[in-house]
C-alpha cells in the first residue's frame, strides 16, 4: 500500500508503521484496533509488535523463519501460554529457510 505525500514522495505501510512499533508502547497502542476492546493484553500486543519488527528486519538473514512466526502467533493467541512464556524467550533467526507443507488447510 503506497500513499503519495504532499511532496510527491511515496510512503509504504511498513515505513509508516515502524515508528509506532519501536520504543514507547504508548505509540504502539495508538495503531491497535480499539474495536477489539479488552480482547488482548498490553503485553501480548507488545509481543506482537516485537515479532512484526523482527519480520521487518532489513537483513533477510536476521528475520525469523515462518514456522517460528506461526508458533509465536499461536502462543500469543492463547492467554495461558503467554503467561507461561518467559519475557526473555525470543524467536530464533535462521540463515536458511525451511519449507513447511500444510496438509489440511480446511482447519485454518
């Protein structure tokens, strides 16, 4: 999604969102969907923002592999698991990409 600015320059959604995802959690909360009400925790939203930033790393070798992204998103979707996970646990990056075959897409 590109948006032409007053000066004729274009800004991508990634460029627009990055400043909200970095640093101050109050900035990140400004772009969260308020219609979701209390359906997500602040800690979970911050973890999702941190994951998004990892996925946007400029060096592809430092981005997490998709199987790890999926695992983290599933973990964030389960409030019980979020509480069990230590704050220091992160997603590993990989210099290689793994192929994941999803055999049953009807369950998604």
